[in-house]
C-alpha cells in the first residue's frame, strides 16, 4: 500500500497536488477490476451497480421505504443493489456520488469529475478529467460524504476510490452511455431540469467515451425553463411544483394557449445573444413569486394557463435543441434531466427535421442520477487508466428486485390468502385471457422491478383498453388520479403501425405519438382531446413473459395492445415487494392480482 501520511496532512490545503502522487494512486487502481457503486442522495435518491459499462442493478430508495420521492442517503438501496447483483461489499472498488451539493460556486471553478480516495482520509478533492493536472479542495462535498460514509462502513464496503460527478454531467452520462450509438459516433447531449448543482441546462458533445460541455451553453438556476416557467405555473395551479409537472402537461390539451401565451413569453425566453441559453425576463437572478403570478395571471382560466405553459415550454425547448444542432452540426441527440420527462415535448423533438435520431433516458429525472454517476466514473476512469471502455446500449430496464414463488407463497400465507390463491404454471396466458372478460382490472407483479418512474409490465396494473369507461374505475377506485390525466398503452412491437403514426421502437413510455384510425382498440389509453398516446412498445427482447400475456389477449380479441399503468395507489411508489403488492390489492378495487405464478381474485362479500 502507498504511504500517504504526509500527503494526508496536506490534502485539505493545496491548490495543486504532487502529480507523481496522483500517478501512483492511478497505477495502484489501474489493474483492478472495477465494480462501481452509484449513489444519489437528493430527492428520488437511489443506488446502482455498474461493471464494465453494464448496469448490474439499479433501484430507487422510495420503493423500498414505500415513501414517494424519498430524499436522503439511500442506505437500503445500496444494500439492495448488492443483493440483486450478488456482489459482496468487499468487491466494490469505487463509489460514484451524483452531485456537488454546493450552490455557492462559479460554474467554471470546478471540473466535471471529482476524485476522493480513502487513503486521503475521506477528503473531497477536485480533479481535472483532462489528465489530473491539479486538485482543488472542495469542503462542501463533506455534506454528502459524511452521510454516505457511515452507511458504507456499516455495510462493509472498503472504499478505494470516491468520485463526485456534477449533477448535469451525471444526467448527460445517463443519456449518452445508454444510447444506441457506438463510441465512434459524435452525439449532441442535452440536459435540462429545474436545477442541480446550481445549473439548469447544458449542451455537450460526446464522442470516444468522453463528454465535453460547450462552455457557452451552461444555464444557471435562475434562467431555468423548468423552474421559472413549469414549476411556478404548476404551483400556481395548486399542484406540487416539484413533482406534478405531468399533470399540467395532461391538462394542457383542454385549454387554449393563445389566451395567455404572451404572459408566458414575458416570463422566460431563449437568450437573443446566445440561443444555447435562456434568459429570465420576469425576475433576473431570482424566481418570480406566487404573488407576481397571481397578478399577471389574474382572470385567466386554469386550463388555458396550463395550455400556454406547455406550448411555450415546447417552443423554448425545440428552439434550444435547434440552436444546438445549428451550432455543432451534430444531428444525433441524447437527452436527460427532468424536463425530458415531458413526453409531448419529446414527441416534437423527435419529429424535428434537424434531428436524425434521438434517445431520451427512460429515467430522465433524478432517479437516473445514480446510474449516470456510476457510468461517468467508469468511462472516465477507464480512459485515464488507458483502458478502452465498453459501451452497453440499453435494452430492457428491469434492474430491480425480483421475488421467488416461495417468498410470495410465504407472504400469502402470512396474510391468510394462500388458500384463496391459485398456482398457475402459465399465468401470463391466463391473465391475457382474463383481460378479455368482464372488464377486469388486474395487477401484475412478476420478475425484476423496473428502473425509472414507469411500470413496464412487471409492476403494472392492466386493463382492456378498448373499453373507454374503464378509466373511471381506475381513477376513482385505484389510482385516484385527476380526471384529465390519460393512461398509456402497452403495444406489441409488431403492431405499432396499426396504432401509432410514425411509430418507432419506444419501450420506455418516454415518447408520445399521434394515433391512427384504429385508436378505438386502445381508446382508454389515449388522450381524449389530442388523440396522442404515451406507449410502451413490447418485444420479446425486453420481456418475454409480458409478450406472452399480450399475445394471449391478442389471440382472443385481435387487439395488439392493453392499458398499462404503474402498480401503486395514489401517493405511493410502485409496489416493491409482495407485502406491498398484497396490501395494495386489499386496499383497492383491483379484481385480480397475478403475483409470481399465483393468482388472487377479489372476493365480494
């Protein structure tokens, strides 16, 4: 082991560290097989494990704790990803933490990747990813590090490297490294959200496994489209400004945007001197107050406000994307950050003439940061070590926990339900058939849980989408959603042309599409006003069991899609384990629960 005792005393003081020391550290790590633990500590916190560029496991802390948008150290998630991947704590070589957790710094002061070594007494040091020319002390990292350190020690993880990855770089990594292109291709990467590490949007050029940010593209938090426009309008409309943007998007088609379009335009716009950035027009270097919004939006209908907000958001976002492409000439794009959870804007982006190909990270919000941080650490450290990193294109996103039939049986027994449950060898065939009868609503709990915000068949509530009245039952008795919120369909990949106009491979429910005249087949999963849908296209490459279910339904009805919404009650995360699944079944109007190979039917007393 390298003796660093003298260097330890110097670690928190220097501006430039001895490069020979750093090279020794890098040589020490160079030949080790890295298993990287990704950690995100803010809201929607979680953990991931990455090995050789491949996601071994990823999960959000909210699922395990059953607390929506949980914020804090993801202690349970760290344990769970180790369990999922069957990796012992001693095998973890590197911890990658998303975020710098400091808002009081100049954007140019810090490089993207920050390295801290356990040998340096858990000091937080800023490294230059272009060759580790210098380190800068950054004490605010300790706010995160102290929280995580205790959990790691208790778990038994002996840390050799700790890497801090700036918030938007982690978003960019989750989009670029999971996208469908090879490392030789030049990709334009966009990130946008309310704010993270004081930044709200960035544009980067990615190639050869590196992500290089355009210096003139960085927006600080007070010029955030997501914050100044969408979050504030969401709050003004009486919803949660942090997490209810999707409700405003769902409401927007009911209104007339022209009624208050100019008000939105007077709040924020693309910077006329630099179209790669935005400029806050309503409160420079500040956030408009709700009192200000009440004044300028006085007398406006809530649906027209939502429509104008969505319309102006779409215009700003597409103009910004267009400007980035014009600046760089790169027409293949990758996108992440909370703003890209807006599937209507994503639809317009993917349809732009300037865009040849687009990839949207399916966990575009902060639940994707643990994966992004780990991927960035893997690629950058591999390159620094002289290794050629391996890029693994995303296919399915079932990176979470699974439960055996034996575990499920024990939970059913504990709840006094085992005698009422049927064990069915071919349960997916059976569920597909049940969906054709009597407008049943069935929850499916099977296989590994999905990564990201969507239930994609394994933790889903399913129904016959050809019955448009089924949404009333879903909304009032199970999901308790606002009346204007649409559901989404799961559509067999080989049937997308029947239902989607310009339909493409879209397995993550991150894009919206216009629908064909066959839309009555899936009418309950289509927005009734603009006739778009947010589909999950399903093929055997992603989920063989779910395809079997859909094929069973198709064989009886001729319909190639069903309604799919996440398996949870309103205000709760997607069901994590059999206990939560059974509780949800008991406390809802679900007709059936298909859990593993067991089928439970609701008994009417």
